[in-house]
C-alpha cells in the first residue's frame, strides 16, 4: 500500500513537472482559470475598464490605475520607478499588465495571489492612490452609472470585493495573442523575418532564455536573481529564505517592446541593453542564478535576439472610456 502511494506520488510529480516545463506557444483563452469558471460578460469588463481609468480611485482624484499603467506606454509609465499620487517615488518599476490572465503570482516579488486581490492594493497604498476603501465605496455610490452597473452585474451592488472583480475582469482581456511569432507558429513562415527566426533559435538554444521565459506567455511564474545590482530584497521579503534574496518574478515578454525601461528597478533602458546585460552574464554574482552566465553572443546574435523580442508584438487598441 505504502509502495503504491509512493508510485502514485512519483507519477504525479513526473507528470506535474512535465506539464510545468511547457514549450513556447500561443496562449489559449480556454486555459484561463476564471474565478467564476467562465469568461466575464462584456458589461463586467466595461465596468472594470471604467474603474481602471477613473481618477476617483485616488484620494486627490488625480490618479487612476491608467496613469501609471498607461496603455500608450505599454501599460507602464515610461519611468524607471513609479510615482505615487502625492508625488512620492515608488521603489520599483511599473510593470506592464499584458497577458496576466494566465499568471499565478503578482507584483515583482509575487506578494499577491490573484488579480482581484492585487487591484485593491494600490488603491489603499499610502504611496500610491492613498484612498481607504471605506471612502471609495460612497464615492462610487454617488455615481448613477456605478450604482446601476454594479447592481446589474453582481446583484449585491457596490462593495470592495466587486470592485476587485470588475478590475480583474478587464485586466484578463489585455491579451497579446496574435503576434508575428504566433502567425509563424501557425505555419506562416514569412510572418517573422530571418533575423527574428535566428533570434528564436538563440532564445531556445545558445542564449537559453527559455530556462525561465518559457510557456505561452514566456514566464515560468517563478523567481530568480539574474544578477542586477542593488539592495532590493525581492522575493526574500515575502517568502523563502536568503536563497530568494534579490530574486524577482520572471516577467512575461509579450508586447515587451512597448514597456521600456526594463527590470524591477527600471535599470535597463532598451531591449538591446537587456540582451547585452545577459550577454555579459549579469552585473553581480551574489546569489545569482546558475542559469545566468556569459553567453558570448556576437553583435549579430544580439540584434537577432532583439528582433525576436520585437516579433512578440500585438498592439492592442485600448480606447480610454468616458468617465461617468
Ligand atoms: C503610482 C503608480 C501606480 C498606480 C496608480 C497603480 N499601479 Fe499597479 N503597479 C505599480 C508598480 C510600481 C507596481 C510594481 C510594484 C511591486 O511589484 O512591488 C505595480 C504592479 C501592478 C500589477 C502586478 C503586475 C505583475 O506583473 O505582477 C498589477 C496587475 C497592477 N499593478 C494593476 C494596477 C491596478 C488595477 C491599479 C488601480 C487600482 C494600479 N495598478 C495602480 C504602479 C502603479
Ligand atoms: C534565470 C532565469 C532567466 C533567464 C535565463 C533569462 N531571464 Fe529574462 N528575466 C528573468 C527575471 C527574473 C527578470 C526580472 C528581473 C528583475 O527585474 O530583477 C527578467 C527580465 C527580463 C526582461 C525585462 C522585462 C520587463 O518587463 O522588464 C527581458 C526583456 C528579458 N528578461 C529577456 C530575456 C532574454 C532575451 C533572455 C535570454 C538572453 C533572458 N531574459 C534570460 C529571468 C530570466
């Protein structure tokens, strides 16, 4: 009996590991784990979009989620590190929010487990939008559109859980899925130029980027110290021991061309400088992942990799809604 369960555990582990090490692919909407089992209605998504762009979500009514996650700047803010509603600097780079529907940990250090939970964070954070949720609810209640739409979508009207649900529903629609790379995978061999095709081979081969940027969204959903300088503890501040010092979440790379500057500290200004960083094996060795080492890429190979990253682009047309 004991032996049988051991065999079973071993099988689960084997298959678990196999399912985990996914290949690069086109993401499928069918693989999204929606909290309510099915995709949200168009009305719920629109409600979340209006909330996302509504400055009422900040104490001084000057900042919406879309101020920092600006659709015209790849849902980032173009700054090395974010700026709060009161003008104070945030310690980390504003990440893009593309293709998070499949993601399982949020923030650079993974401290939030769901998009619903994540959304309520910046609203209340003193350094960000600085608005206690007790103040947000009456503000929304004063607006007829919110009153009617929350009631229609959720039945129980405006409350903080529903604010989180609506915003998360909108975020789960920001998916880059029809890039030249996806067209190439689907059989259109002309969709990527020769540079990008060579870049793909390097990405999976000599440069070994897939050690971490793997699967349909180019992330293993895990945490690594890639050898950036600086004293941010990263994942160590949330979970794990010293081995997680300076480790950050592997960001997905779809639409990455729009989201400069790069890394948790915004220290790399362009994709070319990111690839050069990896090429020299990072900038410091303390606790650095064993997967990061000198790559000896030629100039041509560096630009091939950059061309491949550029082929992961599907510009999504997101129009800012009218705020009621
Ligand atoms: C003041 C600028 C600012 C505002 C306003 C802001 N964010 Fe962010 N956002 C950030 C920064 C900076 C981070 C990264 C923080 C960290 O990882 O420690 C972040 C992280 C995130 C993430 C995690 C992304 C990932 O890859 O894990 C999501 C999702 C997100 N924000 C959504 C929102 C939503 C929704 C709102 C509005 C309710 C919002 N943000 C408001 C700056 C901002
Ligand atoms: C050991 C795992 C690992 C390997 C190997 C790796 N990366 Fe990364 N990558 C990460 C992590 C983790 C980050 C975020 C690091 C941080 O901000 O501290 C990152 C960040 C990036 C970013 C910035 C994304 C953004 O939104 O800021 C790009 C671009 C990138 N990697 C491309 C590559 C390329 C190209 C390769 C191969 C040459 C590669 N990576 C190899 C783990 C890895």
